[in-house]
């Protein structure tokens, strides 16, 4: 008997939520999920009707709990690990990778920046800190295992039976190109078939 008794649900993690057309972009990703037999679940799916009446801290807590509830309802996660506002992936997405990994669910990921994490870190340091509150300085060690992202992310994805898929995309399309995302969907279908 399959451990997936229904259409498998995939939580679509990533900085996509910050795009100006986030909901329309989510629908494009969901359509691709459906093409591979999945139901795509986007963090913004859990609308908060009372958002306008909540204080910022209350709203933040509500968003966090809603997203955790959505993740619990999903069978897998695909994370957009494309570096966002730093040399690393979006911090919230990294949390979501860890959350799903702790639940024992398969985690897949992609990045539309192909430069390895260690090289990106060295390039950033050599260019000089562009953020005044950055704690990096020349004596701190740079993690370099030849991986695409911090080892905890890359290894979480590998332990799920996947690999962090990277792609070279046109400048300006780093957050929106979906070629590597579709490769993740193909791999997700293989993972589900093996576990069914």
C-alpha cells in the first residue's frame, strides 16, 4: 500500500513570497506541480483575514504558525534555495527545510545561481561588506565543501534521496526561472514512486 493515499502535496518554499506578483507566480508553480501529479501548496495559501487588525508581532506569529500547519499537511517540500539578500538562501526557507526534514518528509531544492557556496562567500568578502551590520570579517572561516549551499541544507536534501539542483539562468531571472524547479518535480515523482 502506498504511503501517499491521495495526491501528494508539495510545500513550495522560497523567497517567491516576496515577488511583486507572488500569487500569480504561485499559480504557475502549482500548474507545474499538477502536471507531475502533485498538489502545490504555497505559503500565502493560508490567508489571514484579520491581518489588518493584528499588531506586527502578532501577524508575524500567525504567519509562522499558519506556514507550519501548511507544512504538516504536505508530503514533500521543494525549496527555492537561490541566494536571496546574501550569499545564502532565504533564512525562512532554510527554517522550512529543517522543519520538513525533522518531520521525516522528503526535501528537494534548487538554486538558479550555480556558483558554489564557498566561492560565493569568498567573492562577497573580497568585494567588501555591502551591509553595515554584517558580522563577516577576514579572520572568520569560510565553509567550503564544494556544495551549492550551507552543508546543513545540501546534506538535508541529499539525505532525502535528492540533490540540490543548480542552473545558470539569464540575469534578472534568478528568482523566477522554473527550469530547475521542474527538474525537482521530476525527481519528486521518482521519490514518490520508490516510496509507494
